[in-house]
C-alpha cells in the first residue's frame, strides 16, 4: 500500500522527487520511499517497480526496531531535498547519564513509555541515483552536541549543570507527534513544524558525605492538548529547546500546521487549525523570522460570518513571489448549513506583515465534499494552481467498472486579482498595529492626525464605508460616499493611496478610546483611536506684581536677570519666549528654544537689559506653548547716563554763614544712620530752608 504522497521540484536540474508512505519494508513495518522523475526524460516517469529508493533505519539500542514511518513531507532547496516524517519505534524514549562526583560514580536516567519520534533526512541532488538505503536521523540531542559527560539519550537534552557536589540534567520529549511540514529559506535554513505534546524532565545526582545519590526524577507534562512547535533543521540534533508557535491556552488544541517562506521579508508563515471548546476549528497564523524569532502575534486567517459555526481544516500555503504575499487555502464547511456533505475549498491572501488582503474567497463550491487542498504558484505565468480531493463522482458507477468511482483529484488554475489594504501613519510608516495614538493634549484643544490607505493589491480597492466615530473624535472632510455607507464607494487603484484625517477634541479630562471600521471589497479593517486629555498650566513664580525689575543700568551696557518657567500642569509642551527691545532673552545662558518643558518640571531662563537711552522702560515678555496656553509678565528698568551717579547728598556742608537758625545744627547731625529721628527731621528742614534762601538771593 502506498499513501500520503508529497512532491518537490528541482527547477535547476528539472528533477521532481515524489515521496510517500509505503507498507513495504522489513518485518517490523514500512519505510518512507521516494522516486526521482527527470522531466526532460519521459522514461523516468514509467511505472517501473524497483526504481524507488527508501531510507534505512538504524537501531538506537539493542532491541530497537522500526514499527512504522508515515506522513512524509519534502522540500527542495539549493541542490538538496529535505525530508521529514513521523515514526514509531520499538525503543521507548530513554536517557542515561553517569554522574562523577568526587571519587564516586552513579548511572541515572529513565525510560518513558512513548515511542513517537520525528524523523528527517537530506539527499543531495547529486546522490539521488545512489543505492538504497539512504541514511536518516531522528530528533534528539546527538552525541556530537550532547552535554552529557557520559550517557545516551533519544530525547533532547536542553540543559546540563555540573557542580562540585551536584549534577542536574534537563531533557524534553514530544509525544503524539503529527503532521510535520518543512520549508527552507533562501539562505538554506529549513524550518520544521509539527503538532505534539511537550514534556520536560529533570534528574541527576548529588554527593552527600562522600556518597553519590540520585536526584529524584521530576516529570512536568507541559501540554494537556496539542500545540504547534517549530525547529530549524539544525536544531533537531542539538540542545535547542522548544519554540511554540501558538499561544498556549487551556483546553484549546492546535493541529495540522503548514509552513511557507517569504524570501523578500525573510519570514515564515505558519498556518494551522485552532480547536476551541464549543467552537468549530478556525485557521490561524503566525510569522517567524528566518532565525525563528516571533514577528507580531497569532492572527486569525479563516473567518465564519454565518450565524451557525462551521469547521475550517487542512490549511496549505503557497507564496506569490510576484505580489509578495501568501495564499492560504483550506477545507471550509460554511456552505454546508443544510448538509454535512458540502465542504468546499476557500482561500485567503495574507501579506508579509500578517495583514489579510481581501476577504476569504471560495475556490470551489461544488456539491459534495472538496477537501485537503494543496496550492502552488508559478512565477513565470503568475498563476496559482490548487488541487483537492473531490467526492462529486463518489456514487457514480460509470468509471469502467460496476463499483462506485470513488474520490477524484480536481484542480483549478487561476490568476485571482485582489485589492489589498495597507495602512500608513502620517510619517509614512506602516500602521501596525492599526492604532492612532493622539498622546496627551490639553483639555479644550484640538489635535489632528492623518492616516493613509494604500491599495497594495492588484485590483481596484473599493471603499464603501467608514463607521461613525464616538466623541471626542471626529473625521475631517470625510467624503460623503464613505459616511453614507450605502451602495456607493470610493475607488483606489492598485499602487495608489488616499489620505484621511481625524481629530481629537476633548472638553473634559480623561483618557478616551474608540474604533471605527473600514468596509471595502478587501474586507473589514478596524482602526483604533486613543488619546488623553489633561489640564495644561504654566506659571512664572516669585515675581513682584508680575514684574521683573532691573537695577538702574548705564546706557549701552547690559545687565541680566533670571526667571523660572514652571509647568504646573499634566501635559508636556514646547515653549518659546519673546521679549520687547531693549530686553532680550539671553540665548547664551538660557536653554535653547523651542524648549520642551515636561509636566511638573521647571527651567531657568535669563533676560538681558541693554538700554540705549536714559529713562524708565517697561516691556512685556510673552511665553507661548504648543499646548494652546500662554502667559506673560512685565520687565522694567531705567537707563542712566555714564556720568550720572545719582543723588550725592546736597552741596557738601550746606550754609557756611548768615543766620544761625538757617545753618546746619552744630554737632553735624544728619538724617539716617543711627541719629535720633526728631533731630534728623529738624536737620533736613534746616537744609531745605537754606537752599530756598539761596535760590531767592540768586
């Protein structure tokens, strides 16, 4: 019996290799076979038994043996074919380690009642004509990479700690492995994905008073339901630990992964079935970089817009190298509302950032079931071909015998143009996630932001509706055709874009969020808006009567005074300061402007006073912000001449002759100092009287 065929094509040498699960083999079970077809030599396509090749099996321990190999998958890259499959072996998973602590040794380890393994092999194109059996490997930490000082394992050793009095080993095992898939990057790094259950174990030895004793075996079953795991090919035999693709959720299982590489962005797309309780399975996806790091998170690919839930299964991925997008196909029961015998094949374009391009679309909706699709892309003709199992002739008896015809293989070849929405922010970066953040602004002000919708697909994009916005957000000059949400639409041609504007106008403090939906023939996209309204405030402290007063300053010289600007509100803002001549901001001593003043902070600035003429001068200093608030204060000063020293105390001695009562009182008392106040007042009165008499005599 020969089942589960898969094929890969060497486009350099025009060689195709077909691999399958075959019941032929030794007494313990079957093997993975493959056959080479040289497309320039039709004779190689003849059904000649015996020209097939197979992979050998090597016992891992005494008593080991192959039970079965199944579910092969194959990928070609750069003069080599890569195979991956699952196998059951007679040898259960085992790990053995010999501890050496001080003068003592002890062998520790365990055997686990699991016989499920992931097998893999590489065959260079130049070796395809070699005789069978071809060498193969299985996922475990090989001797070349093993950190075990002495021992053996059929599992992956992911950690080994060696101390003076303790040795601790950690291993991981995968059971219930199903549905392996493989694809390779253009740098030759291949990624293998599969579903399975992961367990982790720790064990070891410790020395107590010269006696080496075992550390109890600790078993942690990390998965209760199947999850999707990914390894690079080189990681299958080393100490690399798990890379779980899906988000682990209790009571949710994940199955049937498929993987494809995008050579432009250097990313893998992995698609799989997600099975939730009481919900029919849906198709989900995850992007990984060529090195296996995560790009963004899990996202849903297959949707079900019907009231009744329907299952989506068996995802497959092709890559459109012309338009740089993935095509995911799957079996979909959404049209089977009245009959379970109406499963169809649906597809969805996914761009290289994980955004969906267009809606889910049907590839075939014929009566009866169409299942297990497989798709490929031809860059020369820029067309896809999708094949599937089809039961439309299942009950017919006109196939050359009296028996029912059974299932057939059908295909469709197509060049399906699709519009594709790519969102950009106002700076030209891709809006991913699709959120416009207005940040913190002053209450009772308005901030406008824009976004762009670009049609990065290959068909006309028709925008039909922008759903209404909740206050305090609003559209600016939105075309009526988009706000009406009727049967009309706005066209955006492939490779072009349109800009749209939204505003945030809060009248009260707080954080506001809303979203709106874009409805188009490229599907539904939701854009989220968020913004925070806070009170902005500004002050210039420690002024007297809101005035900064300078001392008398000689003309054509400069004096300087400092002042502080304090942001006493909740909003960061940018300030500018202007002063009227002959006052000016000291740019050398002050922070450079425009200056960002954070909420709760203050900054020191300097004002210079350079009078050009004598006399008192008052001007205004204005401080403006980008938060919609401002403040001002006065600056005053007096310009004086260079020879003007101010009041020098009168005529240096007062009246030296004449009436005694008009002269300065004997004893030389003067106003101020520590003199008695009445005496000082009399003295001032006498000086004033003498000055008046002299004026009359003149």
